[in-house]
C-alpha cells in the first residue's frame, strides 16, 4: 500500500512526464481526427413495415400517405429545371466533349431550348435513338403521331425524309437539325411535305413569335418512353410529371443525410435515353442546380471521359461494375498482389461495416487510389440498378471507392426505382426497402411454387410513381396494371427477415425441359456471369431436350491470362475456338453454379465461345441492355443445334 501511495504522489522524472504528455496528446488528436462512422438511420434488423393487404412500406414513411414531392417549389419536371436554373444562377448544366478535348458546358438557359422547352409549354417528349433500329423508329413516330423531330445529324434526318417519301410516317411535319446541313436536304424535305429547320432557325422563329409559358400540371404527361422489349414492338410507357417528381423526391429523402447534390456536383450520363434510371438521376441533379456531363458515345472511351469530367455522382449498371472488377482482379496476377488486394478489400470493408467511409487510409494510398483516379478521383456517391450485383463485386466497390454505394431496383413502368438500400446498411444480396412514393407486395405464383405466406411471390408496386399505362395499348396495360392499380413487374422476390427485398427469379422467360423441370434462364445467367473469364452469356433450353446449352462471350481482358495458365496462347479468336479453353470455362461455370446452389438440371452441359459481344448495335441487346432472347436464339441457331447434336445426354 505504501509503495502504491509513493508511486502515485511522488514527482515523476522528466522523461516519464514527456512520455505521458506525448501519449495523451496522441490520444487527444486521434479522438478529434479519427474516421467518423455513418450511423444507420433505421433499425437494420427491421427495415420495412407491414401494412394492410400484405404490402410493405419503407421505414421513413411515417403513415400511409405516399411522398409526392420533396422540394416545395418543384412539383413538375418544368419546376425542377427552373429551380436548378435559380440555384445555379444560370450556371453550367449539360456538358459534352470531342476526342482529346475538355468538356464544354451549356448553361441552364441554353439547354432549355430542347427537351425542357417541351415542358415549358406542356408538350410531351418522346425519345428516339438510332439503336432502336429504323423499323422501330417508324413504328414509334406513327404510334405517338409525332409531328416534330429534333435530331443532331443531317444523316438521321435523311432517313426520316426517305420514309416520308414512301408515305411511311404521315404524321411527321417538321425536322429540326442541330448540325449544319446542305440546302438540297431542305429542298428534298419540302418536296415530301416536311419543313426542315436548323436549330438557329427554330430559335429565331421562337423569338419572333414569343408565347408565354404554359407550364404543365403534375398530372400531365411528361414523357412517353418507348422501351424496346425482348420480343415484339416497342411499348410506350406514359410517364407523368408527378411520376418523375415523386421518384426524385423519394431518392432525395432517402439520401438526405448521405448525398445532397449542390451546383458544384456533376454526374456522368452514358446510358441510352430509354433508361429512366439515368433520367431520374439527371432530374435529381437539375433539381439541385448541379451538372450532367455526357460521354462521347463510345463505351470504350468512358474511362477517359470520367478522368476528364471528374464526376461526383456515378450512376452505374452492374455490367460496367463487373467489367471494372474483372480488370482489377486480372491485373493482380502474382500470388503476392492477389493476397494484398484481398487483404486491402477485407480491411477496408471491415471499416465500411462499422460505418467508416473514407479514402485516406493506408490501403487507399497503396492500392485503391489508382482505381479511384481511373474514374475521375472525385466520386462521392455511387448508385447501381438495372440488374443484380454479386456480393463480391459490391463488397469490392464499397471498399475501393471510399464512398457510399447504394443498390436500387425498379423498371420503366414505375418511372425508375421502387426500392433502395438504406443508409448504413452495407450488406448485399438484396435491393433494399420500398421508397416513400410506393408500397410493395408479393403475390402468389402457384405454377412456380411461390406463395406470399412464405414471403415469396411476384413483386407488385403501387404508388405515385407507377405509370399510367402503355400508349394506345389497353390490353398490354391491363396485363401490367390490375384493377386495384398494382403494377405486376414479372420479377419474383423474397422478403428477407430484416425486411429487405431480394430478387430471386423471373416470372417471364421460363420454359420446361423434356423431363418437366421449369427453367428460368435469366436466374442462371445472373449466376454464371460471376465466372471470371465470362463477359456475357446466353443460356438456352428446349422442351424436347433434357439439358441446357450456353453461348459465352469471354472477357477479352481476362481470357488471355486465363488461357495462359492452361498453357494455351493465341489471338482472342483462336482462344475462343480452343477446346481446352472451352472445357476450362465450362468447368468454371459449373463450379460457380454449384457454389450458388444451382440444381444439376439448371447447369449447362455444353457451351459455344463467341468472340463478338452482344450489343445494341448488332440487335442482340435492347437499349436498356437486356438480352433479346428471341434474336439471340435466331443469331446462334446453327451453333445451338450443333451443341445439341454433338453432346450426349
């Protein structure tokens, strides 16, 4: 006891005092500057709330009233844009660039000359894009009875003039062209009854014949978004201003403590105009006076565009995430590099799970800074949608990017999104909880053995964001919207114990094999795409056959190193024809499928390796990057028949 008393009250030597003070100062500085955790705003074990009728609502919705708007001065897309104009003080709005040049920016007042000018006078915009194909464009012009088309290049106008000369698009009266064009084009158009104007001509006519704005009401149509489906003619989803504003409002509300855009923020746009996901992102940015920069039009140049633009918001589709992930993994060739990469991911993700989101850690400086810089180096927020993302890929980006990465789910018919992950929930394998603009329920699908009493069934959505139907398609509208206003998505979901929604299957595109088993090819493809050497895959089966076959497009950045480990070298085309490589990829697919729980009859038995990617240009993907299954079957019919003929059961 005396020893303890003397130790506590005796003067300490100077070196000991210095050590204690230094240690105390270090602790004090660490407490001040330590990484701050982002705390969850909801109970992560109980993220959605059951309501009457078996549906569920999000945790931020305090009653049954759905959210129609978040910003008091923005109840239409027109008002969203006017708000952005005021907040930015007519600052930069839309950016574009030519090869090897910096971005040029149109101000808010300049950009309003085109699409947003339509909203000023309560007109309805209908996006047309060349990847739809000439036949689909004719179909849309006639279906929507479009009188005026604005296009960038005279070559596109010439296609329309030729159709008009044949009497194929009688509703068309005017074409406004942005780029310079020759007088003979104007004369040719006039002969067929079409007035051809330059954008400058249109501006001058507008100045000479000024009309006061006729702003839309929330219930008015804003856009008819024609989506090129996997089969049949495009369907025109009728989207109102209220649909768009409610979706924008719900995203802003969900993210209000995570990411609130300002006029200093910038997003990059690279998705087709059919993608309502990208349109909602743009509306979110415009509502806050922020900017949107467009890529050059070539997805291969997207990394260069991002380095130049330096976006702060990155809306991304899983296909692109997978490509970046595979590239990083393939570059970690040596065992040491692979070990360090995995250690860095695990270490950073452990911080993420504690709510620590940062990009100044040891691992950021050693490994992840290069990845961050390759995407511009300024990304503060990422959101992915359009398809499921595998857990390893999502975990990698949440660790590597040092910013929140959210996952959303939806479709054009609910404007864009209907669910979104909750702030602070960094788990994967689900698409979050309902947005505040809608409710979500699961409905029985008896023939697939999915029942709502088991928390499984077809995902149905009801809310302010649900579209008004398909343009002049009452029968298809009735298929999508039931009498109570529920949108039937065709996707199969499961409510997880924590109240989040997981996509587990697809109601459409199912078929039977010869022995009677039901097959959902999209589910199988979503699993197989996780295989390292695989970039794209098409799984096919027939009712007279007892097994599945597949067409695989290998990843050109991964395949050479994958083949080298097998002792095989050659050009990409040569590797695709190599039997050893094909068998190794098939083995990797089967391993991936087994690990994911695929049944034996859900596994492909043989594959064909194709060196050219499925794309919008070759007609094998829709503008929203979904597989056109009918076109894929026609395109690869010979190879599929050969696989069945040469494979023993």
